[in-house]
């Protein structure tokens, strides 16, 4: 039920802001495609440098300029879009929560929580898109460039996909407790009772530490998996004759793209658990 409410809220925001989101995420998609393909162009540039071909080498700097130009355009556009989306979102959230008979402290907390739906579009969805592009794209490119490295990358993805439901379920429970506390924060402050304030903020600290510890454990597991992937790839390249410098550059770059994008997953899972719980409390 929580998932459908969260998705319903996200769909509602997307439906009411089609043009703004289409412009922003069109630029995100273009940026991601260029980031995914640049190691291939980089491998050509490295081989050109090794052979003394200056002009072909310089083409790589032009690609870098194009990538950063699109990134700059995207950052300029999305700030305007999402600031306006939140401004239009806050008023109906207040009205709907008031209509349900909630007190001022609960309404205040829920309006603050509703901001996280906008944050999802502004901050987390671009990261999710980039991570998905790079995880899947890098695994496919590794299968093409170094087959056993690609097979290992796919096996790592299957392993983490198997663990994900249990990891997400625990996240859901932690964010339920955290947001319950945050909704009571205004009441606790108004009472101005030292014991209750210490208890409230102590619980918030414990919950955030537990969430952070789980995120850190996720990063460690990813680090172990990446060490295995790098090891398999290095052995494969080292035992192959006649490997060019450009090929090594492309393979290592795709390994790092895969690793850094997979590294984003624990935090993105936490954000979606948070949104699922907020979706139960707030209709936007």
C-alpha cells in the first residue's frame, strides 16, 4: 500500500509538470548517453596519442566540452523547474492535511516531508537514471571488451538483486520510525520539557546512526565485490597478448563507472524507503 501511494504521488507530480520534467530529463538522458560512450572515444584518443596523431587526440577534449556544456544547461534548467514545482505543491498539501483535521504541528511536518517528493525528481531520479545507464551499459560494454569481466559484473548484479528485497524491508521499518518521530518534533519543542527533548533527539540520533551503519555495510559489500571484479579483469588483460593502451583505458574506465554507479544504490534504496513512508502520510 505504501509503495502505491508513493508512486501515485510521484506520478501526480510528473503528470502536472510534463513540460518542465521533459526538458530537464531530456538533458539528463543526453548527459548519460555521453558519459556512457566517452570511454570508447577515450580509447581512440589514447591510441592516437600513442601514434602521435594530434588532431584525433584533440577530439577527446571537444567531447569533454560538450558533456560539461550539457551538464551546465541541465543544472540551470532544473533549479528553476523544481523551485516552481515545490511552490505549487506546498499550498494544496496544507489544504488537504487541514481538511483531514490534523493539527498545525502535523501539517507543518508533512509539508516539510512533501518537499522530499520534489527532491526525488531534482536530486535522486537523475542519479538513479545515471546509475542505471552506467551499471547496465558498463556491464554490456565489459561483455564486449572483456567477456569474463562482463560475466563477473552480471553475476555481481544478480547477487545484489537477490539481497535487495530484505535490505529494502529493513529500510522501510527504520524510516517509518524516523518519520513518526519527525512528525512529533513541533509538539515536543512546544512542550519545552528537557527530558522529552533529550529523549526525542536521542531517538532521532539512534535511528539515523542505524540507517548510516546499514549504508556503510552496503558500501563495504560493494567494495568486496568490486575488488573481485577488478581482480578478474586485471588477470584477464595481463594474460592476453598484444593488448593496446586504448583498450586498457576503456576497460578500466567501464569498471570504475560500474563500481561508482553501484555505490549509489544503498543511498537510493534508502531514499525510496523514505518516500514510501511519506506517501502513506501525505497525498500531493
